[in-house]
C-alpha cells in the first residue's frame, strides 16, 4: 500500500517521477499554449476509499491548492498537495504526504519540487531543482533505507514533476480526440522512460457518494507493474467535461484490494462547474 493516496490521484505509478511530454510542443515551441483550467485560490479536496472484500472504507483525504507566488525572482504559482490517512485509520496504515512545486506563471514550467512522505513507517524526501536552459534536473533523494543521493537527470523541453504534470494534464485540449484514441504521454521513473498513453473512453455521467452528478470525460491508464499495482490492470479516471477539467473520481485495483478517490469539495475554480447537475 506504499504511496497509496497520491499515486492514484496523480494517475501515475510512483511519486518519484518526471513526465516528459515533448510531443505536446506547439509550432511556437511552447509546451502548453495557455493555462485555461485553474487559477490562484483554487482548492480541491478528495476522499480516499479503500476496499478489501465487500466494504469500502473512508481511509483518508487529499487536498490540492494553488497560490500566486514568486520563486527566485520569477512570477510563479505555488502548487501544494497534502494527503493523509484519517487518525482512526492510522492504526492500519499511517499516511502523511506533502508534494509541492513552484512553476513559472506564464509557461507552467516547473522550477522546484519537493516530496516529503511518511507511509506506514517508511519516510522519503526528494527535492528537484529544474534548470531548463541546460535541460537538466538536479535531484536530491533519500528515504528510510537509503542515504541522500544527488543525481543530474537530462530532461526534454516539456518535462514536469508529478504535481505540475497533474495540472498540465488538466490543460490538454481533448476536442480533437475520438473514443479509444490514446494521448501520448510518458514518464521517467528514476532512470527508465515508460509510455503510459492514456486512452480516451468517451463521456459518462458520474454520481458521487455526496449526491453530486457530473458530466465527465473518461480515461484509462494501463499500469506499470510495481509494488502497489498489478501490471496490465487499468486505472480509470473521470474529469469534468468543462474547462475546469477537475478529476471527479479515480479507481484502481491494487495487489491487495482496490482504491477509489472521490471529489469531496471545491472552491475558487476558474470557471463555473457547468458539468454539475443538481
């Protein structure tokens, strides 16, 4: 169950990744032509449910927030994500995770990223400093079983840490995609590049446990075999079919049981939540 909560919410296989989405560069050389999906002041929260057998258990929550900021003299967004297990669930598996990043306000290129996690007794701490002029990332990583290690990683022109990648994905224009089309996307897990290529499955209406009904775009991702997931299984994600592109629900099978992240609340969205039907 290691790295359980944020792995699922970010649609990736591990918390220590850099996404390389070079194929999304437009003719002007810009990776993301514009940010239309989010704004400073946005805050979104999810409830995490874990299933083992026939019962879905409310195991924890994850909060995403966006602030206007500055990083080393550059206008920036501060993207902060915090996930935790509920205190009663801590006796089963305690999670305290924080992932946060600074990104350039104009281009959404990541400038700095930190991961600080505690999961079931395992602690990990990673820091990425991005140097886009040199196409490099200097990564400092350590965990409970390994002392600090500093590496330099080559990156492409459209490379993101795990937090930034989640917000970049919300700004992809899906209007040109048809059902069963795949969206080119690759991730670097440590020193190996994996193509995950999410599949667009069409449109569905989703009703959450809290009574909200949302018109959604549905995607699937075939998972990489690893400590949490069984290789070949699909992770499913539903995002609002509007310009907010807010994930509403995420489901995945684990090696033991299954997990679901469900939208709990939102505030400060850039656009009205037009996909919600009361």
